C-alpha cells in the first residue's frame, strides 16, 4: 500500500525523534573506547561535584549514554556539555571543582566543549586542546582558570565561537587568533590580560562579536579593526587603551554596539564615524578625547544611545546633533562644550534622557526643547546658563527628573511644579528668591529627591514638607524647626530618608529626643546638621539608627555630655561634633566603633582621659579642649 504524503512526513518525524532520543548503543553501537577513557580522565580531575553532573559517568556504562555527552552514529563523542547553569526542567545554578584534564585533547571528533559557569574550575587551559581540530565551539567562561591562552589553539581552524570570559587568565593576547579563519565570536572579557590588541585580529574576517572588556589591555587600537566588515558588537571597555580612535573604524558598517568607555583614549573623534550606519549604542565616556564633536556625528541614522561624558571635548555642539531622530539617550556631561544648546535638539522626538551638565554652555535654553514629549530626565546643571527664570514651557514636558543646579538661575520657584510628576528636583546653588511655594507640597508621593540648597530663599520651613511621603533625600536652605523634617509622614515602602543635609542654615532646635525612632528616619545613612543654631543636647535615640554611617553636628550650639548610646549605631564611620559646648567624658564605645575613620570633638568642653581606641585619630580632632588628656594628646597627670 502506498504511503500518503502525510504518513510519509509522520514517519520521517518519528525516525528523527528516535535517532535523537536513543544513544548509539540502542542501535547496536557503543562509544569509542579512547573517547571513554578521555572523559573518565576528565572526571578523575574533578574533586567536587555537588549537583552530581558527572554521576552517570562511570566505566560500567556506555559513555554515549552519559548525561551531557552527544555521539555520532559511529560512537565518536561530538559534544561535551556540562555547564553550571542548566535547565532540568527549571533553571538552576551549580558548580564543579577541579582542573581541566589534558585527556580532553584525545576527543579528536569533538565539535562542542561547554564547561562554562562551573565557577570553581582552576588551573591552566591544557595545550592539548589544540588537538581538537574539528572543534566548533569552546565555552570555558565563568571559572577560575589561570595562566595564559595556549598558543596551540591556533590549530583549531574550524572554531566558530570561543568564550573564555570571567576567569583569571593572564599574559598577552597571542597572535594565534589570526589562524582561526572560521571564528565568528570571541569573548575574553573580565580576565587579567595585558599588552596590545594584536593587529592579527583584523584577519578574522567572519568575526561578528568581540568582547575584551575588563582587562588591562594597553597601547592604541589596531587599525586593522576596520577590516572586520561583519562585526556587529565591539566591546573593548574598561581597559588601559591609549592612542586615538583609528580612522578605519568608519569601515564597520554592520556595527551595532561600540563600547570603548573607561580607557585612556585620546585625540579627536574621527569624522569617519559617519560610516557606522548601523550603529545603535556608542559608549565613549570616561576617556581623554579632545577636539570638537564632528558634524558627521549627526549622520548616524540608527543611533539610539550616545555617551560621551567625562572627556575633554571642546567647541560648540554641532547643529547636526539634532538629526539622529532615533536617539533616546544623549549624554555629553563633564566636557568643555561652549556656546548655546542647538535648537535642533528639539527634533529628537524619541529622546528620553538629556544630560549636558558640567560644561560651559550658555543660555537661554532653546524653547524648541518643548517638542521633546518623550523626555523623562533633563540635566543642564553646572553650566553658566544665567537664566532670568525657570522657563514655563518646561511644565509641558513629562519630566521625572529636572536638574538645573548651579546654572545661575534667578527668580522664584514656579507654581507649575505642582502639576508635574517629578521624582527628582535639583535647583541648588542658584540665585532663587522668595518663599517655598505651597504647590510643591502637592508632590506628596512622587518626589523623592529635593535639593534647593545654596539659594536665597526666605521664610520658614513650610509644614507641607512633612507630607512628602516619598522623599528620601532632602537638602534645603530655609528657616524653621527641624522636627517638621524628622516627623515627616511615610507611606511604605516610600518616604524613608536615606540622607538629610540641612547644614549652613538657620534651623532652630532643640532636636527632638525621639529622632531615632521616627519612622522616616529608620533607613537614614547620612545626617548632616552642622552650622545651625540648634542648641540643646545630642539625643540618645540617635543610637537606634542602625544604618547611620555619617553624623555631622558641628557648630550647632550643642551642650551636655555625648551620650554613650550613640555608640549603639555601630555602622558609624564619621562623627563630627566640633565647635559646640559638649562636656563630660568621651564614651569609650564611640571611639571603638569598628568602621570609625573620622572623629572630631575639637573646640568643645569635654574632660578626662581619651579612651584607648584602635582608630588612627589625629590630635587635631581633640584640640582646644584643655581638660582632655591621653593619646594622641599628652598623657594625663595623676595626683
């Protein structure tokens, strides 16, 4: 009877399933004896296998039936796959201790070797792996392998993917990779490699991905990099690469990701960058780039994220910066750009993050930026914008973060702030005047960072500050009573302070004795109250702030003794109490806090012997206290 087309297809599927579901022994074949011995040689070097990845590997069974082993129809081992992250059926993470056995080099038919993410494989990569001339994939990443990359890897002419990332491999990158014509992906990141990136890298014409980040590589980038026409991902970040970006980089028309950040690259950005027509992410921040931004930067049609922060770039921003309409992130902070912000930036309709802070840009802010309806974060801080007032058109944006610190902005705080959804508002170090508008009190849950310090604001601290349930960072320059801040409402998990800085103001005291048990204070790490006419004493309840690291209360008119209970805040690293009227003995537990590295009680009235302490505290921290004695001051005189 003739088999129908449907039945033929069904039979073919069944045969395929059978061929994959059963080991060669099911068809009367057994694994090659030499391969079995090679695998048992590998197992013999494993000293710990907590999840039993090799439990099925024993001499009494066919090695083609072992877990993680794949064989061909003749019983030769093709695949060895025992990674530390596996799914069975749900993902779980495991490890394996030991070293790589040279016997793995006897698996001469091997195409895949995956011993990745086992965490505890140590020792050198065996040179014998160079005998695996049929190998296509070698994955040894996320272990603790040491030594250098074996030169014998040059014999792996069929290798397509090599990942040795996240180990402790040292030495230089050998020129062997020039002998791997089939290589398409190379990962050597997060190791201890040094020296130059070899010119031979340019012979890997099939390479699509290369990741060398997180090493100690130096010297200039090889100009041969421009020959890699198929390259889509390039990551050489977090090294010590010097020199300039080669002009040849413009030949990488398929490149999507260019990560060169956190190096020591100098010189100008080449105009040939416009040749990167597929580029989406360009991260060049934290280098030593100089010169102006080339107009060709605007000829990147697919660019989405451009980071050029922390360089030495100068000149005016080109008008073409507003041409790549797919940009979502434009970050040019901490350079030396001058002139005005180009109105063309308003054409970047998909822009979500704009950071031009830390430059020498002048105002006004172009009103064309009102078209940026996708913008969430705007940071123009530390530029001499000299704004007459905060532009009203900013109210039409959907901002979450607005930062205009130290921009020379004048005028009053606008009432439209109440109609926004701001989570961060930083207008510090300006020339703002008038009172805090009550409208800010409407940002009860969205606002978590508010910095209005170093302005010319007047009046008392308004009571609505206590209604900002979401805020965890507050820095103000006003008058009033601090208890309004400390007693602020919370709305879990929001509203718990991480940091408070109200120094250099005219806040009155005394500080509430229960400050340490206020709900808003239970997560605070930094409390800076210096230079305020607080008076009163240091509350004992401060010792209940279990996460407090920094306490600064200098020149606050404080009196009475330093409470020993303060030593219960055992995360404290900084205690500055200078310039008060504190008296009595210095508590010994305070000076013996484990992490204490800054302590100052100078210009007070304490008495007695300074308690013995392990921290290195200079004598200046105790100066102008005539009733104190003992190291580091002169010894006490006993009657």
